[in-house]
């Protein structure tokens, strides 16, 4: 019997087992794919829309710090003014929020497709066992994940140092240009550095 189950694990999953797994909400997912899509999306957004975000943020800040005289003495006008400033802020954030939403959705749907399962929403109290959690943390798989995370941090940190070192000239030149141009130039440098990698 044990040989049969070991042999079953070596064989590819049947259509019935795949369907049962989908019904339980068990489909392949990749956190790395989603993270990569989010990072790439934000880099593209900063590259193409960084100056627009800077301009809109500056307008929002100027508007928020320039309170009209009637609004300073009337609570209803102040509330309307504050609502206007919040709306300006939402207009700046909305494209990034939508980009993050669609990037996350694309990363989730890319591998497993659209799956909705009530079984996946049901609580699994066996996962709340602290002893099993500690055993999972210090298992071979847990230590492998820790090693992978450390390697990722070292690679990303090393690439960050490399980018800063190679871009040190343009970064130092930011001290010599007009202050109004610094955020747009900095956003451009960040986006170029991302694509350079």
C-alpha cells in the first residue's frame, strides 16, 4: 500500500485530481511573479509619469497650504476646501493604486487562472497549532526559504550599491540644478537605473 502511494506521487496528476484541487482553491501561485509585475509596473509609471506626479503633488501642497480667507473663518467652507485637497491627492494616487491592483491581479491570474472556492475561505484550525508552526519554521523547507530570502536581500542590496556607485555623478549633479527640476530628474534616474539592471 505504501509503495502504491509513493508510486502515485511520481506519476503526473490526473484530470480528476487537478479538478479536485481547483475546487479546493489549490492552484499554482507565484509571489515572485506578482512582486516582479508590481515592481516593473511602478518603474514604468515613475518613468513615464514621474514629472506629472511631481507637478500634481506640488499643486496639491500649494493648494493645501494656501487657505482662502473665507474658509479660515467658516467651518463648512473649510470642510469643502479640505475635501478639494483630498480629491487632488486621490487624483495623484489613483493611477498608482489601479496599477498595483491590476498588476497584482495579473500576477495571480497568470499561473492558475480565475478560481473562486468556498473551501479556500473556510478556516483551517490545524494551521493554528504553534508546535506545528515552529516545526515548519525550522524544517528543511523553512530553512531553504530563509536562505533564499537572504540571497535575494544580498543580491538586491548589491545591485543597489552598484547602481548608486554607477549613478554617483548624476546624483551629485542634482545638487547643482534648480530645485524644481530635482524630483523629475531623480525619478528619471531611478527609472533608468531600474531598466539598466
